[in-house]
C-alpha cells in the first residue's frame, strides 16, 4: 500500500529513512501519512481479506522498521507476543538458550514453557563466551539480549553468530535496548532481531507493540503465517502511534545517548553509587566488545547503590523529573529498582536501579537525580 521501495532507501542515513519511509504514494490531494485503517475485513477480490493477515497501517510501520534494521519486519501486539511467535519455531522438546539475567517477562515465559514440557531452557551468562559456546551445542534456538536488561552485559554477537552457524540453531537477538540506530544484529549474523516497540521505537510510553525483523524471505513468510494463526496482531491505532514515534527515534536516541554517557560518568563519582553499569564507560567489562558492534552505547544504564532496599525505593520516589515506574525508552527519563518484582532473576543485585535516560536537559536530569541520591549518602 505504501509507495516506498527498499532500493530507493539504501543510500540514506537512518534519520532520513525514519522520516521518509512508510508513506502513501505522492498523489495530488492525497494524505502525507498512511491513514489509520479501522476495518476488520476488506471487500473481496483484493490483496488482503481480513485484518488478522494485515492492515495498511501496520505495513507502513513494518516497512520503515524493516529498512532501519536491514530486513523484513513483522509487527506484533507486544514484545512478548513477538517472542511467543519466535518460540513457535522451536520443535516440541527443543532446546532454547537464554540469558541468565535477561528481561524478566521473557524468562518467566520460557520457564512456564519448560514447566509444561514444551521445551528445555539453558540459562547462560551472555558475557561468558566459553559458557555460551558450550550452551549452544545441540540447541534449536539461541535467544540473546545485548546489552542485557538490566545488567547491561554485552555479548560478542559476531563471534556467537559464527558459533551458531556451525551448530544449525536459530539466532535471535533482542535489540530493544540498543535500537536499530545503535546496533544491527542481522548485519552481525543474527537470524532474527526482536524488539519491544513499546520502548525506544515508539518512544512516548503510550502503547504496547513488538516486532521481529529477519533477512530471509522464507523465515519472514513463516513468521507472518504464525502471527496470522496465533493472532497476536497490533491494533491500527498502536501502529500509527508507533510509526509516528519511530519518525523521531534517531533524534531522540542520539540526545538520550549523549546524556546517558555524561550521567554515567558523573554517577561513578557519586558517594551513594557502588557500581555503574554502562558499556560506554571505558572501565566497563563490556566496553571493548560493545565498541566493535555498536554505534554508540545506548541510553540505558544501571547503578548499584548503598543503603537498604527500603531506602533505595524511597530514593526512587524522591525524584521530580525522573519517573518512578517500570518500562523504558520514553522521552521521559525513568528509574526503577528491578528486584521490586518477584519475576526478576535473582542474578540481578537487590540494590540495582535501572535508569532509562530520556530527552530532558542533561543538567536538569543530573540535578534531580543527584539530589535524590544525596539522601542515601553516608
Ligand atoms: C519490555 C521488554 C520486552 C517485552 O516487551 P513488551 O512490549 O512489554 O511485551 C522484551 N525485551 C526487553 C529487553 C524489554 O525491555
């Protein structure tokens, strides 16, 4: 339904692609934006028959995100719906490798499927290359985050892709923290990139959506079919808002990333902070590998703090600009002690607070955060 063609876009910068792709044909008097199509069904005889197959509003979003990631995109109702579609590719009794400290929702889902004898999960520290190599042996699917949520660990994606190619497993990389602006897992050798589009892609904390992007047209078709039959489809309104957000993702991420770099440096010197996890810090264990596979280091960081968990939770509630809430990737900065959730892996320190840096002025963010942290200082 959209006029744009992948071949026209290869030469453009991501900032341009995010704005120019996914538009209707340029017809005099026609709309500039792909309309929100509220229709569950379509007149017989056309390309699409029913809205569980496709809706023009998703297609505009998928075209744009696909071009930014360098592949073909299938969008979903949420990041976890996208993960569920990927897991449909695993044979019954198959083996899935996953991070031992990754997104709690994904790990809880894998755990439930293991409980039901649907598949076997092998948890591994993604920063430990030799443990990862051992875990991948005989696996059907390797599901990796890099950077991980919330430990910001870095996996050597190129090296892992070589390892996995030899073993024949499918390689899925959750790229939610990095965004396609900062990291392109398909170019590094992954088969599937997964996004919670709820986060940086839509960028305004106003919707849930997910996406998969793949290079292989056959795999794209399989995932499209899985979505059609499992029904985890996004709504047209969400798709419209997500594309509207995606238009400014490169601008937002560049601003947030620059602020994250500065805040990470300042946080290392704050007396209430015992450790800063941010791959952009030269002292971070993931820095060297991250520098070879990322274009910048993203806008997520975590800090480990002095004080009881009750004191740390109270500190989170004392900020005025930073929003004390779960989720991430919005224009508004957010913070949260992740272990306040029962599902959070115990490999995450209880005193860890995850920071999602938004687009506010960095000095305002620092003043607000440092004042709250001062209340923890000995
Ligand atoms: C939030 C998140 C998800 C899940 O996405 P939803 O849109 O909430 O379903 C998956 N992976 C990561 C890294 C996330 O942060």
